[in-house]
C-alpha cells in the first residue's frame, strides 16, 4: 500500500485474531473446570465456492472474489475507521489478486471448531 497509507497509520493498525487448535480448546475447557467436552468437531470451509475436489485450475476460477468480498464485509468498518474510505477499493482489489494467486497454487480453507460443552454438576 506504498504511497496510499502513511507508515504510522499502517504500523498502528491491528486486527487481533487467534485460531486455536482443537487440542488447545479442549485443554482450556478442562483447565477452567466448569464444563466437560461432550463433542468437539472440525468443519472445513473451502475459500473457493467453485472448489469441489481441489484442482488449482478450478480453485482460482472466481479469482478470489468471493473470499475478498467476505473479508471486506468483516474488516471494512475497522479499515474505514482507521484509514478512511478512500483506499478501500484499492486494498481489496490487491487482496483479491493475492487470494487468486494463492488459490491457484494450493487449497485454501477455513477450519471451524464446533464444541458442545456439558456443565459439571
């Protein structure tokens, strides 16, 4: 984003995010002590809406458009508040290109951890 964003603003921006492993989730629940883990499952959400069986030629067919749109919906209010509205289209245009490049080389997916807890009596 050279030339579009002041370095100070870029350095002071942070979206804290942490994705724990299933083992970490289970360990923290056990450490807390009020609940037991009744069920713990993982589900994978492919980044490419056109990906059924991973094929690099098919996986990048939408050019990262769907994923960039999803991330924009999540991050836009934070970005506007910190950097202003003027740069958003360019930021997500570049992000979409980076996603398309990565998706053309490897399978990309979110992994969600779903956990069912039981209150310990």
